[in-house]
């Protein structure tokens, strides 16, 4: 599975890259929306994780651009954002986001959300009982 | 191990006597991690001081808090997902077919912790079975008073609603209350919370169609598992469904239950 991370924060790109790599994703990262669209055309990722607040084309505009293109209809788009306003969240879902991850998050939150988006993310083997 | 053995053994006995939970002898660190915050909360300078306080008193509220703190309260919305898919797509349709669509269903979440499981089922009923949801009831019980209070408040932190809960359901069934998310009244109205110790004699419980008893039996010794499963057999309707955790089976009660396929999930029915 190929994932494209779109975030203007280098540290957030690194966190998400490590999180996804640990579950077997091949990961590419972009720092802005227009680079993301170029990479999408080249790489045909299965999943795009999109930060909401980016300079230039913001995450919502990128989401709309992706959903405008029929060739990306099967690509899962998950918004990753500090934006926790219910109206904004509903807006993103209505515009075609498959899921919505609020910052801060843990790796398990990311994996659960990707499963909710319909992606086959393997579970960890480690189970701790009392 | 920094906790002296006699103190660790005291906690193991306390938890086993009052909740039937078996703590692995190699897991003293669980006592340290789960009781140290409680010790601090009660003004004790150390865990050892807190344990001395417990041992100096007859069993009471403080001991109940300690026992509850030792229980694993980890839970999240739609945990493991497949049981909820099985419930929605297989079990409820079969039960409604058998009962008639004008009859509500009675669902019990035993060991509900902070309430994510019963609220998940309530949302599922609202989403998929809106016409009958209002006739359905969900009983949610737990050993821990503090967990039940949190569950009944219906207030969850952002990290809690971020885990396992589809964003679409979050926007539909929660309202934002400052730093928290509040379960909406139409979901909360389906759930009744009540304290219940599964390992003690059970109060009168009306027959149930569906029983979620997930990730509970693994903490009990074989005799307690048999006792609990005997009670489950008594309260579950003859065509009712028992949902267990992924590492659990009802085999301690011999062949009293039979496995039943529900899509990709195995649940159990009385034989």
C-alpha cells in the first residue's frame, strides 16, 4: 500500500511516516498541496493523509481537488488536523473525506481510523493482560 | 521489583477476594502503575504507605477504590470492530426476524468500563435500526464506580472520541462541550448504567437477547469463569447471543454454549 502524507510541518510528516511505515505502508511525503497533486499523478497512492491548515492550497481545497478528479475516486483521503469544529468536520466528510483524525493522536488512533476508512491495516501482535 | 512481596501478595488477595481478578505473580508493576496515582490522590507519601493504610482498616470505600483501580478499564468505541459488524448485520436481523419488528431488544454490556461499548451499540441501533431503537434497552454494568460515573456523564476527551469512532458518527451523535465531547440525549437515553460485580451473586436481571462480555473472563480463574458462565446461561434467552473477547471461549462450562457464525465473527448461543 502506498500512502502520501501532505503536511507543511516536517516533524508531523516524520511522525506520520514512521507510524505508517510500522504497519507496512510505503510512504511518500509532500509539504504542500500542489506538490501533493504532482506526486499523486506520478505515484497513484491508495491513501492520502491531508493536513487541514497549510499555506497556499489548504487541506480542504486539496481534498476538493482530489475528489474533483474521477481517476482518484478510489483513493482514501483522511484529514489530519487540529481543527475540531464539528461544522468543519461535517464539511470535510460531505466533500468526500473518508475519515478525520484530530491532533493530538496516537499510532493506534491512526491505525483505527485507516481501518474505518476501509484500509487493511494489520493489528499488533502484542496483547497485555493483567 | 521495588514493591515488597508481602504487599504485592496483599493486593493480589484483596483483588481476588473482592473482584475474582487473578493478577499474574510476575506483574507487580501493575500494582505500582495502577495504585500509585490513587495513593497520591489520598495524600499518601508512597504506595507502601497507602498499602499500610489499606491493611490497617476493615474493608470499605478505600478498598473498593483500590480493587476498581486494579481492574483494566481500557476500552474504546467500536473496539475490534468485527463484533459490532456481526451485531448489526447478522445478530440483530436474526433476532428481529424471530421476535417481530415491533419488539425491542434487550442488550447487556457487562464490564462496560467508561461506557464506549454500550454507546457504540446505541449509535449502531440509531444508525441501522432507527424504527426499533427506541424500544431497545442497553444495560451497562461495571465493577468500578468511578468508571460508571464517567460513563453516565457521557463526556469524552478528544483522544477518546478520536479512537475507533467514525468521524461521521462523532458529528451526528456528539456535541462539543469545551474540551470534551458529549453524547447526545437520543443515544444516552438507550443506556442504563448500574454497578455490578460479576464475581459476586448477581441481582435479578431480566432476560437478555444479547450479552457483550468481552475481555472479562481472561482475568478470572477457572472456577469464577464457570460461575459467571452459569449465570450468563441463566439470563441469556434460549436464542440469545453471547459475545466474548478474541482470547475467550465459554468452554469452562462444557458444552452449555455452541459457537455460531455471524459473518466473520463467532459468537455463542445456549445449547
